C-alpha cells in the first residue's frame, strides 16, 4: 500500500522503502549521508571549533560499506519511481562521484548535473585548498528510454525572469531565520538545505498534486517546499529528534509559493503603470518605507521610483528578488506600504496601483 502522503515515517529508509509499491512515486529527492570521514575536529585560526558534519549518521566503516548502503537505497528508489518520474540526488565531492557511478550501473539516466554554487561558503580555514563552494545534484530519469519525465521548462523560464535557467544555481547556504536552531541556539541539524534549492527541484520536475519522496528527510526541507508548492510528500528519517523538528516545521507552514509571486508585469492586460508613477503622484512618497509581507525587511523609496535596501538599489522586482535570494520576484505582490488612513492600514502596493488604474482608466 502507498503510505499516507504528507507524512513523515520514523525509520530506516533501507527498510521503509521496501514497503512502498513499485511505480508509485512521482519524484524523489535524496540528500544522503556524505561519508565525510572527518577524523579530527576542525578549528578556525582563532581556535574556535568549526561546526562540521561529524554526526554518527555520517559514519561508515569503509568505502565498500558506503557503496553497499547507497546501492541498496538507490535500488529501492528506482523500483518505486513511476516511469514518468525522476530522482535528484545531492552530494559533495566526498560522495557524489561514487553515487553517480552506482546510479549509472543501476540503469538511471542522467538528465543534468546541476551545480549548487554556494554564494556564502565557509572559508577553507587551513588555507590548504580552494574554498569549497559547490555541491552537485544529479537529476536522473528511471532509464535511458524513460523519456516522459516531467520538466516544466516554461515555468522555470518564467521563474528565472524570462531566461532559460542554466545548470548552475547560485543560492546561499541556509542561514538566518530559515536555519532551525535548538534551545541552545545552535544549528538543529548540520546539513539543513536551503528551501530555494528544493523549490527549484520540485517546481521544475513535478506537478501540483504529485507525490515527492525524500528518504533522508532531516529537518524536512523537502516537505516544507512541497507543501508551499501544493505537492504531497513522504519523508523517511531515522533520528527521532529530526522527525519532531520536521513535523513542527511543516505544520507551521502557511505560506504558498504561487506563480503570481514571481512573475512580474506580464500577467495582466491592464494599463501599464510603472511604480515611479505612484511615487510621482504621491500615492507612495519618496522617503517612505515599504515592507515585505512578513514585515521582516523594509526598503526605502527613492525619488526616481527605485528602492534602496542595505547596499542594494533597484526596481521593486529586483530588490524583492535580492531579499528572497530568488532569480525573479513580482515586486507588486511582494511590497506593502503603511498608510495613515483611519485606522492605519497595511496596503499592498498592487492594491494601490489598481486603485490608481481604476481612478484614471475606469474598470478595465
Ligand atoms: C544530509 S542529511 C539531510 C538533510 C535534509 N536534506 C535537510 O534539509 O534537513 C541526511 C539525513 O539522513 C538521515 N539518515 C541517515 N541514514 C538514514 C537511513 N538509513 N534512513 C533514514 N534516514 C537516515 C540522517 O539522520 C540525516 O538527518
């Protein structure tokens, strides 16, 4: 029986995957142990300890043991994938080449090797190698002849601001509010992935309502992104503490990622009113602050209709994309103004634009 969707299974994926019927899953994302083989703790030049991946779940006795483990879970993943499905496996230089070899031997067909370019990488503290700023995602169909896999080319092009997305994805490490912390203020998990990464994976290679499975669920990044994109998910995770963290995280997701939130300008057949016109008309004043939906960030409105946020200046769309770390953003849906009406209200700038259009052009 297919497990209930939107569920987290607490267990070992080697056992749990066997219980899932063949050909039942649309998309798999796997972020397996890296097998880093860290022998000694790593210290910064100021003698503070680097919080690396030294967890028990990342330890394997030998390369052969790691290969046997990966062969076992990848065999099950291939069995449960639909013919139209695909799988993404992420890894670093420590493991991705071994995994790629195993996947090819099992019959998977590589569609892309996507490079996650970490735009804020951890420095190489010993200064003995280049700063490691990448991880690789292998995106594969079930086999050479499985040609009907989902790829949402047009959606990804729109998401990328009208340009084809390449296989290099500049995305920052999971930091700030997105990073889940324990009661001690330290990272709850050493390898939490950024939601932006999972957004691209799920958005590009599944449809609304599809089932996305993640056999190494960790903090549940895949589940959170799937929920925001209206996909179903099944997560498998061996450590109970992570299961609890993931459950809490996913239960608290209320935000949805809708296409209207990132496409700018092209969606409506209404008179085009640049943001600068609202500023010229005094509907939004130069010197005023605009706020993001969750009120976490604010940008200053400049006289020419640009926004200034920290050291970045640009259009409402550009600054919105910068803040979110996304390739595009529909600034009209992203920004809110605080108006001195009675009572004081928070108004979306899109609403203010629509009022302006109604006043000057009538109902369109
Ligand atoms: C690299 S982390 C995944 C992090 C996750 N992508 C996130 O964003 O939080 C790998 C996870 O797999 C879990 N794990 C390791 N071996 C497992 C197994 N055999 N079955 C299920 N989970 C396992 C670990 O506990 C760890 O949380």
